[in-house]
C-alpha cells in the first residue's frame, strides 16, 4: 500500500476548474486541492446546488478533495482591524469544507514574530484560537502553511494556540526558498501538527528577510525586491529539497496523508505537474 497519496492543486493547471479536475485524474492523482477565496470556486458564490455539483464531479472522476485553500492573502491575521472580517470569511470556508466532506483548509497567517508579547503575535493568536475553536468541533483543521518563520517558531506558536482546529500545511520549498530552513528537521519539529503537505521544490540564491518578502507579496510590490535574485521555485526534483530524506521523515512521524503538487510558476504547468506526479509515484 502506498505510504502517501498524491494530490494536485487544481488551480496550478490554469484551466477552468472542471477541466483541471479531469486533468488531475488523467495525470494519475488521487485527489485535488482547490482555491475557494476568489474565482469560480469563491465560497460566497457556491450555493447548495453548485457545491453538490462540484462534489459529484470530483467523485465521478474517482478523486477526493485533499484540502481547500482558504488563504485570504494580504497580511494574513497580523492586523487587528482586518481580522473580524477575515475570521468570518474563514468560518464560511470551514462550513464549505463540511459541505464538501473536506477535513483540511490551508492558509497563510503572516509572519509570526519572534516576540510573543508583540501586538502582531497577539492578533494572530486570537484569530487562530477563534478559528480553531470553530473548526475543531466541525471536524475541520485550518492548516498554517510553512515558510514565513522557522519551524521551531511556528511550533511554539501552535503550542500557544493550543487547539486541534489549527495545524500545519507543510511546504518544504517555502522553508528553503525564504529561510533556508531544513525541511527534514522541520518535519520533526512540527510532527504533532502536520495534517497536509504541498509537494513543491525550490532553491535559495542568497539570504533574504522573510518579513520584507511576505510584506511585498501582501502589498503587491514584489518587483522591487528582485525575487528572482533571492530564490526560485523549480520543478519537483530540481530544487534543494532532499526528497528521499524528507519523505522518510514524514513516514517516521506517522504522516499518511497527501503530497499535493503545487506549481505556482513556469510556462508549462501541465508538463511540470505531470513530471511531479511521476516523480512522487516512484517514491510513495
């Protein structure tokens, strides 16, 4: 029996969602993740009939939904003035997950500060506690994606949040590209919280400030940072992730969930995703 299941982020195909779901099946995936904040799958646009139709489409393709992507963008949950609206939307995404039979929603919350006494840390903490306490009794876990801070700092934050409704979406490429943090050690540091993973690869060219990087993404000013001179996302197997050690670490901690391929750049995403699925299939 395979150690892990292979998923695909449907939006990575850059196709209409139904075509993307069918393409994931064609490439041999076991499941899909889908973005539900904007576009055709925007949570507020999905009435009961559209939810049922999407659930049937996925089922008829012999797939399952590994997770929803509920990343609201901007500064995550760092700004108190934005959090009431963002938490309300996130709760609506939890309700969508329940309707679709999905147990995981992935998101970014912004860079967790080193100082737990800071206002930003408190804003993130309160938002995540409220969201986790809403999600947990509904059988859903909001999974914070790795990348903006070290795994050890994220672990301390999650211990502080202290609700099973908040977990981790492990993205090894983010850790390498922005922090040059070791994904293998990150797996062990976050072992009690990992509920979903992204299969992505990348390389860091030179050290960078994660606060500046994520602020640039949040504010649409990445051009001024010359991101391509700092790091780059690469096709699976061509970056700095040591996949054999990384997958062995996931197995060692008892993770048996999805490796969901995400390809955010590149001229031919279908070819890159096909290669990624084949790469993983030979290792799971």
